[in-house]
C-alpha cells in the first residue's frame, strides 16, 4: 500500500547562494526568499505556489541534500513509518528537523543509494500570493485540485535492484513505464496523476549515486520559450535543446543549475489515470528534439 501522495520538497547544497538566487528568479521564474532557517543556516527558499517553499538551497557542497515525500495525514505518516520499520529500515522521528523544514511531523531514513529521505505531513502554507518574477505559473496541482508536487526528480545509482525494492515494494510507488536502451533500463514511477515523480537509472561504471535532474513544469509554452531565451541570452549551459519526450509528452529543455544539477523546464506533461493506464517500454526518450550534441 502507498501512503506517499507527492514529491513535496527537496534540499540542495550550493557553494554560491547568490548564483542560485539570480538563476532561480531571472531564469526559472521562482520567487526567492533568503533568510536564516530555524537552524541558523543561510538558506534560499524557492516558492512556486502557496507553499512556504518547494526547494531549499543551503550553503554547502553542490549536491542533493535531501528529498521530502509528502503524506496526507498524520495517520498515514505513522503507518508508513511502521511499514518501513517492519521491513528492517532504520527510521527516526525528527522533531527538530520538522521545525527546520516547516512541517508538522517528519520521519527520516536513507534510501539504498544513500539519499536522505524525509517523509512528512502538514507543510507550511502561506496566505501570501505566489508572484513569479517572470510571470509564469507552475503546475503543482491537477485539474481536479489534487496536489501533484513540485515536479519530478531523476536519481542515478549503481544498485538499481535495491532502489526498485525500496521505492516500489516498500514505499508503494507505481511503475508508469520504462525506457530501455542497450545496457540501460530506466524506471519511471508515480505517486499521483503526474506521469512520474521519481525515475531512476543505473550509474555509469565507476560513478556513485547522484541526482541527474529536477523537472519544473509551467502552464504554457510561452513560459518555456521565455526561459529558453534567457538561458541563451545569459549563455548558460544548455544541456538539451527544446524537445518533446515520448513517455510523459513533456515539451521541455534542460539547463545546468549553479550546483551542476540539471533542470528540466517544460510544459504539457501527461497525467495518469490508474484505472486505465497501461505500462509501456519505450525505445526512445523523445519524439523530437532534446539534442545534446550542440546544446551549449
């Protein structure tokens, strides 16, 4: 059984908060709030809707710091904690960390790749209206008002079998589909109607686990186009040109963030109805575009 309802937030370490603030505001159109968090650490909170924040960028190494998966109720949190403990996963309740993350309660564990995994309920929401510096609106809710989360993340790790067991068997993520290339199989999973909130694939030989990219979805093509113009004007590292994916039909481009983590910026992603969905195995990641050969 799955208790997790959405990818609620993520935390990123950064050597330069100034670079992230400029990039987030002027390129991505996120609203930025820079202040000390409850732990006294200089933090850049990135807003994309009524939530206090969806992404927190803190001073530190350029890497993924933690991933926050949301459940709907306190009962769901307790049930998920019990299920993990029964499976032999070390789980800790973290009241002080819940204050820092601005949620009601939070449990923490590590996934098999070593990523800090936080499961929580009761995120802080503000009455202050989200105002994008570039005029975009982000897709965090479906047409029925259901929370879809901040977007999706793609994790890369050498121990794929253990990741599959953890996220699908223990946490109850559902397979959306697969992409299979020579020697590589990527698994896409969902926890709500968004086509995927988490995908994961095998790490190249000799590399450890890392976050490949974060996807942010806006509600129209013009928002994507304006962001792409800004990427080119600023001569940022465009890692994949504009294109449309096969499986989720996202129309998007990829740019490198100041921490080196990829950002997919797109629109028109597919939603899944579990009652009618059929799992597929795609032989290509795009219908067209996403050229990586001369993206820079």
